[in-house]
């Protein structure tokens, strides 16, 4: 069953349950309210009659006159003598009077509901001539009259309920349709994502959580599209990077096998082959490392490490390479600074950044550590020519490299390591003109 119909069915069921419970409660309370109201009205009528009789009739000898007076009122009543337990006058049939006597209703002043066979009566008792002969006026109203009022009220209430339920169901249909329609449209967009038709994805109009879900879906689609494109680019670039040295090796190997080269050329060819094999090995090792960083989270072992010690290790290892390239290494970091990361992998990331900086620097590469509140910034900056604008957005993608780049995988490895550490890496061109890589740790360590 579709969600639209499920919501309507659930709402309608809930509405019917609420209406049934409400109707039952109203039906139960209504009769009690009618009985109480009728008793009050009978008491008021009785008091009026008693007031008239007390003014006009002063003794038992006036019973006939009292009976004549009561007969004119067109009410169901008894004139009862409490002292003798006898009915002096009644507007009810004789068998009803006998039935009431049999059930001892007249002498029982506590009973407010009398019953004869299947008929019930609401009664009210008012004392007549309190200075005389203990007469009592008893007024009655059949329960069936009150039940008739109750049934008429319930019938009208039922009509109101039916109309209200119809309006509520129509409103529910409208609201659920408004709610479900964006989900249906979103489903079609997900089908497009499933078929990788990213260019055909269209935004939908929605509110609340559905809008947030839709935004997440679009972000996922964009990221998936970018990922697929990067994978395609990765395989294309990888095949190119691997194909070139393999062709060089193949050419020299076939030439040596066929004795095409002279002895000196063979030596040169062997050296080139060894160089290309080392380059292939480096590319493959870095590709394997990237694959592990992407898939093997368990291989990542974070711990609290001393940032100054980590940076000093980087400076010590890079000092020969920096001296060879006439580049000065500057370290600006205070003692006691810590970060939470895998020490070995973070060392690899910083080494890649510093190697990259030395290759492009004019004279200096600076490593610094800055704290801003809960943020910790590890910065590697050089004074070279900076990053070309066309490479700025893709600099951390695989096989993207500048003029002096090596494999094009170093910065991709750096980003993977930093992100596994819960950090974020960005790049910008510094005031000196060179590149500035910023590793940000939010509340890390």
C-alpha cells in the first residue's frame, strides 16, 4: 500500500476511534445530566405548587380541593401521607401505584429513581403543609422522555460528527497529498541517481525535514557524481602514468634482447629501466597506500602525539633534501602542543607537504602551529610561485600535479590521512606568493 493511503487510513482510523470514545462518553454523561436537570425542574415545579397549596389550603379537610387543584396541573404526581404511608391522590394508574408500594418506594426517601416493570421514573419529593399532617408532593417524569431527548441529541451529534469526519478526511487527504508528493518526486530523482543521470536531477519544492532530506540527496548525488568522475579520471591518469614507464622499459628491453643497442647504449638503457621501475614501484606503493587509507579504517591507530616533536622529526628528515635544493626550513611551534592522530601516518602527510614545498620554494619553507580557541592549525608555507588558479580546486585529487610534481598522489595521500584524523586541509596562496597548506583540527587533542 502506498504511503499516501497508509497515512489516510491511519488518520481515519484514529479519527473514528476518537469519535467513538467521545460519543460514548457524551452518551453516558448526557443521561446523568438530563436526570439531574429534570430533578431540579421537578423540584422547582413542586415548590411552586407547594407554595400555592400552603397559601390556599391549611388542613387535611382540604384534600379534595388539593386533589382538584393538582388534577388541573397535567403532571404525573402523587400526594402522599408520610404518617399513614398512604397515597391520597395519584395521576398514575392504580397498578403502577401498587408496584411502587410493592418495591417500598414511597417510604424510602433516599431513592430518586423508581422502576415499574421496564419503565423508570425520575422523582422529586416536596413537603406540603409542614405545620399540618405530614403531606408530601411527589412529582415524576418517565425516563423514556429523557432518553428520547438523549437520542435526539446523539442523532444530531452523530450528524455533526459525520460532517466533521468528512471534512477532516478531505483535509487529511489534502495534507497527506501535500506531504507525500515531494517524497514521490524525490523517489524519481533517486531513480535518476540509480541510473547515474546526474545531469537530469531537478530540485523539488518541500518544507521541513523533507527539504533537508532532499538537500542531503542532492549533496549525495553531487558527491557521487564527483566521485565517479574522479574515479574515471583516476583510472585514465593511472593508466597514463603507468603506461609511459612501461613503454620505456618495454622499448629498452626489446632493444637489448634484439641487440639493437651498442654496449654503452645498453648500460644507459638498463639505468633508465631501473629508474622507471623505481618510479613504477613508488606509484604503485602510493596507490596501495591510498586504497588502504580509503578502505582499512582499522589500520589507522590514533593517539595523543606531541606536535612539536612530530614537526622536529619532519625537519630532521627533510634537512638534507632542503640543503640540496638551497631551501631553508623554519619551524615555529611551542612546546607542549598536542594533536590526536596516527603519528606514523601524520608524519607521512607532513613529509609529503614539506617535500612539495621544498620543490616549489624559492628560498624558505616554514612549518608553524597556531591555536585559535578550540581550533588547532598546522601550517606549511613556501615562498615559491604559488598554485595556478586552474589547479586550486583539484590540487588534492589523484594524479593532479604541477610542473615539478612527481607522482600526483602525494597531496591526495595527505588529504586522506588528515580526514581520517578528523581534520580538514585547505590550500591558498600566501602573501609571499607561495602556497600555504593549512591543516585544521577542531577540538582535536
